[in-house]
C-alpha cells in the first residue's frame, strides 16, 4: 500500500532525544547520504509524528540520518509520512524502525528498554524485545532492578489502600491487577512491616525510616503509632489539642498531604477526627485534593475513602477519581461506588465560592455562578444524606464570601455574598441539623503589609473567617 506523504519544512522537524533509540547520529552515514542526495538519489520518505508539546512541530520517528543529510545539503523540505501512533510507545516504534538497517548496540538496546519500561511499567519484556531486536530473557536482565522497584511500589500502594479500608475489589480495579495479586501482596505485609518496625525500635525517626524504605511518612506513622490511643498519637505527632471551639493554625503540617491549592492543615482534620469519630471508623472525603484527610486518617487509625476529580494514580492511588455532577433528577443518585459500607463521618472541604477557580481543573465547582454553586451544594448535601447512616456526622468546611476587595466595609451591600446562614439554610432543607460551628480562620499572613495598610486606609474589612460546621442527620 502506498503511504500518503506530504512535504514538511526541514526547520519544523526536530530530533527528540526522548524517543530516539540511538546514542547519537553516525556522521559517516550522514556523509554518505548527503553525497547520494547531491547525485540525485531519491530516499524513502522519513516518518514523523506531531510533537505533543510543540504545536506546529514534528518529531522524527524514522530517518534521523536522512534528515541530517537534507539539513547539511540545505534542502528546504522533506517528503514525510505523518504517523498517528494511537498509544503505541513512540520510542519503541522508533527503535523498531531503527533496527531495520542496523541493529542497536548493546548500550542502546539496554538504554531503550529501560527508558520504555520506566515510561510504562505495564510493557512486557517480549513486547520491548520485539521492538529492540533482543530476546525476552535479555530484556528481563536489562530491567530486573526497575521491575523490582515497581513491585515494591505496588506493595506500598496496596498496603496504603488496605490500611485505609478500601475493599480489595476496588484496590484491584484501581491498580489494574487481579484480586489474587492483591491477596498475595497483602500476605507479605507483616514481613515488610517488620523491617520498618525494627528500624523504628533502633531509634531511627519516622522521616528517616520513610526515606530509607521509600514509604510515605503518614504510612510509617500508622505503623509507629499502632495500638496507641488518640491522645498519645496527638502528643507524638506534636499537635497540641485545642479544647475550645476556636481552631487556628498559621501553617499546614507539611508531613501530611501534598502542596495543593486550598490545602487545609492536617491539624484541623485531626481535630475533626478526634472529636467526632473514633479509631477504625470509616471517613469519607468526596473532594480530597492533596490528600490531607487520608494521610491524617493513617496517622489516627481511621479508615478513609477519598475521591477527587483530579486523578493521580501513581502518587495518590487511594484518592479514587470521581467528578461529582448534579444528578438529572433527585431520584438518580450519582454515587461512584457500589461497595457496601456507609461512612461514620464525612469531611467535605469543597473549593470555596469564587476562590482559586484558575487553580482547579475544568468542571471544578469553583467555576460556578453563585446560584449554581448553592444549587450544587444543595443537591450534594441531599446525595450525601441518601448515602449516610442514621448516625453519620457531616463536617462541612467553608468560608464566608464577601466582595470586600475594593470596597469600604460600610459600602458593601451584601448582595452577591455567601455567608454562613446561606449554608445553614440549605443544609437544613436537605435534612442536616448543625450541632457545632467551629471557627477555624484562614491565616492572614498571606496578605502583604502593603496590602494591609492600603485596606486599612480605605476601611476595607477583609475575610479570614472559615468554619467547620458539624451536622447530624435529621429524621425526615
Ligand atoms: C479545597 S480543595 C480540597 C483540599 C483538600 N482538603 C486538601 O487539604 O488538600 C477542593 C477539591 O475539590 C475538587 N473538586 C472541585 N470540583 C469537583 C467536582 N465537581 N468533583 C470532584 N472534585 C471536585 C478539586 O479538584 C479540589 O481538589
């Protein structure tokens, strides 16, 4: 079959080292090609794919030497086939093409196999071997250490998800392995945990043990604090317990959760857990973001099911992907899991109205208008109630929203603002009765002194108030 070709300017073609299987261009070969071009010899078209990072540019899949020869002869355009690889690994495709005229050297084959495996650990040795012209066993030997590290990674992911009480069928689905594999890995857990416990008992710190074994700190905490009461855990974690309903911290505890827009302090989550749940309870966080809730649950021995629209399977396998949308009808609950089990406590920390809209992914509720935002919350509270137990508590975290930026306080009309009573009204309409309103103000340190003094001059009254509203289900 004749492949459709097109003429592409040489200047818009690049040699992308990420998908080039050789150590470098063979200048002798380029010289021979350049001579052939001068003699009027016609070559096979080169193969390109659109560069995913540079619109309007193409990267070479086959023909690096011909392309170099065209360049050195001052040829303006080259005959090319534009490929759509449709998910095929471009490095392996390029390798398969490269070995047509000349095998890869030992170094090149090893390096290509390792790079391809690193990019996609699901690739089999025989698939890699076919592309680079080596036997499966040879590829096995090239990537043995990388495979061991990935296996370790899988152990850690399974352990973490299991510790958080995620059912095995969901762990299997999330990690793309069968349930038998999960079962086998879990069997190894006590031995793995032993290595860490031994290091802890020798006096290494949690951070040192985490680094040595490649675990996250919250997971090591979950081992280090095993069998301890909540209060002892607070003490060991260095969190002073607040006795009154004002919870204020200037900083997030960096050991828990990732750097994430709208991250809340782990101390705040820990206080919700301390007062409104007990060990091994099931906690649900439907918009878990940077993972502060699951991390804190590990440290305080709670189970946790977490969801978010942003999917990070490698680093946050325990946060299952889910974009909450408004159900078309209230009778059609839009619930992402079929597993039995209802939460004892729901921690719901949505994006606050109009805040950080640019930081979150498309379809984030931070993009909604005030009316839509409140409608979403109303439908969502109703959905939570339908999927809660009689005794389930809801901890709803939100902040007042006033358009204070450019207005003296006395000129604010209140129109367009969303305040705590707006939330309480829709919570009550959807069958949630509040039992506590805890003040957990956001830090004002994010405002520079210049901004503060400008605000003071103009009599602008800023907003730092944030609330944790604790609710229980009403009977209706
Ligand atoms: C305030 S952040 C949560 C921060 C989290 N508590 C932490 O400390 O890391 C709100 C999260 O809601 C998620 N989100 C927004 N709209 C969503 C939707 N429609 N479905 C699912 N997640 C959504 C965002 O991706 C974001 O991670």
